């Protein structure tokens, strides 16, 4: 089937919604885990430093899979890899719910990161191809579906927490829902066109200057994003001192504006320009964290997290869209290279917060994240592929 820019709108629409469905599955699964971090922390009797160390396993899994994921997507095709990755991702989520010891959680989180990144590289390669079919910027809307799923999953998590549903039941329900979406959407995903039959791709490729800068922008954003995903509930619990039933408020606020910002991101980027959009994003992230750190109260911290969510929303979609325009690598390999740099932020962020909090407090940790997030505005002036 030939999906060109002149293809019937129905064909393009099926492609777009099928790929969007896999973004939705990823967001649904990840946010289910994130919403129960405080419960699992308490269940395993972890300190803040201990939690920070355990959380290191997930980004380590991401990093371990980066070189092989790019090669597999390029060699075997993103269509096949997005199916395999998404199924294993949902299965691993259920395993997390049944852990009873810290070492079991470490292993499960490592696998969760491994399969999550394989799915991430594959689905973003699919998204780059679909964006080329449409001939206009639609990448932010795909990531918007990820955020919408995260928002919905956070609300489900809040509901399950309020009625005392244990994590393993919660995660099993989400996984079953994910399987239904995966096997419905898969047949409509983008046919593999990014690989060339019989051509062996190198597993390790050095990114050029343009991809390196895009990776650094992603790094700064993902430090912030990882902090919000893994520590927002703990921050509201231990720095803002909210009741147990409101620990997910900061995460829900962050995911709400992150979702809205991504659905508006393509429209704003086309009117303001991608560079200005990234500069504005860096300022919003830094400002939001400054408010939450300086005024750790329910209303002000929530407002700060709302600003952070809007600031983070368009950074990764714009970076990935620009990466797909690289002339020096295939889309899969370029995305893997940029993700390798970006996800170091995911690697450093959560454990850094735990370590700093152990010696100082969570407010100092979030202040450091705010400084790094603000660097996005400066680095955006140096990125040539963004224009």
C-alpha cells in the first residue's frame, strides 16, 4: 500500500490513529507505575535515598537498550518492533505489581526501561514516517496522546488508591486494556519502509554536531520530566505536606498541562517558530520549578507544576521531529542517537534528586532540576535542524 502525501485521507487517518494508539499505550502503562511509586516505596520500606537508587534501574534499562533498539528498528522494521516492545512493556508492568523485595523491583524496572525504550524508538520512527505522509508538523499531537494517557492513568491511579486497590490488581487491569489496544491498532500501523533489504546497519553510530545539540536539549527536558514523573508524588507528600489522598495532585497537574500543551504544540510551533517555542519552554520549566521550590504550599506548588507541564510539553516532540530530518542517518538510528543523549537526563534526574534530598532536602533537589531545565532556552539558539 502506498501512503503518499496524496493518499486518500481515510488511509492517512488510519495510519495516524494506529500510531497514536501505541503512544497511548505507553503513556497509560508508564503513568500507572508512576502513580503508585509512593505506595511501593512504603510497601518496601525504602528511604528517599534508597528509592532514588532503585529508580536508577529504569533509566539504566533504557540506556542499555538504546544502541540495540536503533539497530533493531532499522534492521527489522519499526512495525514489527513496536508490536514486540509494546506487548513486553505491558507484561513487565504486571510483574512490577507483584514484587515483594527491593531486588525484584530493580530487575522489573530494568526490564520496564528496556522494553519501554524499544517501543519508544519504534513508535517515534513510525511517527516520523506518518508526519512525512501528512507533509506538516503533527509530532506533538502523537506525544499529546502519550500525555493524555498518562493523565487518564494518573486519575485511575488516584481512584484505585482511594478505594485501596493494591498495585498488582491496578497494573493487571491496565495491562489487559493495553493488550486490547495493541492488537486492534497494529494492523493499521505504517508499513516498514525505513530499512533496506540486505543492508547491514552499524550498531554504534557517532552523532554529528546537530544531533548532539538536539540530544542536549532533550537531556535538559528529560531531567525535568523524569523528576516530575518519579518524584512529584513524594514532593507533595514530604515537601508540601498534603494528605495521603492528595499526593498525586502535583503529578495530575503536571500531566494535565503537559497534555494540553502537546495538543496545542504543533499549532503554536507553526506560528511562533520552533526555536521560539523551545526557548519559551525552557523559561516556563525554570519558572514553574522556582515557584514550587520557593513557595512549597498546595496552591503555589500546584501552579508551579502546571507551568512545568506546559514547558516540558513540546520539547521532546520538537526534538524528535527535527531528528527525523537528519541527512546523515536513518530515522531509527538518528532517534536512537539523540535518545541516547536525552535519556542520560532520565538516568541522572531521579537518583540525583534522591541523593541530594538525602543530604539536604527535596526543595534543593528540585531547584537543581530547575536550573538544568532553563538551559533548554539557551541550547535552542544553537540547534540548526530545528529551523
